[in-house]
C-alpha cells in the first residue's frame, strides 16, 4: 500500500477527460484547497534551468515517499489529504536569507549539480507559512540550456516542445511526473529508484519524437508496453486546459 495509490487509480481516467473538465473545480471547497510549495533557489547568479528542474522533480516525489509521510509519520495526514485531491504545486523562488528560512520548514531539499530545489509538505493554500507567502511566484524563468544526452539509468521527463513554460511552471509539471512514475512502478523498481534519490533527466525532444512517445488514446498500453506516461495539466496557469505538458519515460523500457 502506497500513499500514492490514489494517483495510480485515477491516472487513465484523468487523461480521458474532456479538456474543459480538467479545470472543473465545482466539487472543491476553496477553504480546503491544498498545494505543495516547491521552492527554487534562484540567486543573482542563477543556476542552469535543467538541473534546477531535475532537482525539483526529485524533491517532489521524495517528500511523498519520505519515511515521515508513512502511515504513522508526522507528514502522513497532510500528504495523504493532498494526494487524494488535485495534486497542485505552487513554485516560488528564493535567494539568500529567504532560502535559508524555508530550510526550517518540513520538506526535502535536492541538489543537482549545484542547483537546489526544496519541496515542502503540502498544506492548505489559505494557511501558507509566512516564510513561503513572502516569496514571489513570478520571475522564476530561466533561459534554455543545453544539457546534452540524458544519463543512463534514470527516467527521462520529456517537456512538450510545442508548449513554452517558465521554469516555475515546468518545475511543478516535472514534479507531477515523478509522482505518477512512483505511483505506477512495481515495488522493486521503486526501491531501486529510491536508492538513486529519485534522480531523473529533464529534456526537450523534437516534435517528431514527442508524437512518437505520446500515449494517445491508450495510456494503459503506453505504460505497460513502453514505460511511458503523460502529465496532463488543468490549465490554471500558462497552458490551456487539458494540455499534456510532460511525457515521462521509465529507464528500463
């Protein structure tokens, strides 16, 4: 039994929804909306975009599968309540003393080649900690970089080449992808990935490669046969409702 089981249960049905329905929040009480804050360390000497996204992707799933999120752990109730609803993430940027302040909040920091991101335990949007509320959501964009080929032995998160996203938006999307991967993996594969600290590669494919990987109308077959899953966004910011933003490809396929 995994805390991420609710994601696996609704994965295919979410992809099958009409685009407009992905944005329908009629069943939510605004006071009970939850989100995971993802804090990106962007100092004046900014990090490269790709390692920062890779750090954010690993941090998001690391929070969910941390021992403190297990059944009797102090994070369990907050993570469980969030996973059972919409898995919203809100990316913010921090530097200097702001970055140091959020280290005291419950969460996990990941460093990839000097780029750092911290995913915090999700909570009510109406009760965001003061240290987080003061951080800016806008201004989290970074220029494209050239990371080279993906390293062997880690999953690849492919960003939609036709959908520009700021680094903040992309950080949330790759975090969704790693969570879905963890939800769908067999326990032995998940433990192997955990041993690698949930490291992954973030890359942008050609449009032709994206179309070839896309699950289309068969998300179950795409996962079982090719180890590929899709992240579909509700379209509250930057992209249209129902947009597939990320294709995640498991390393063993």
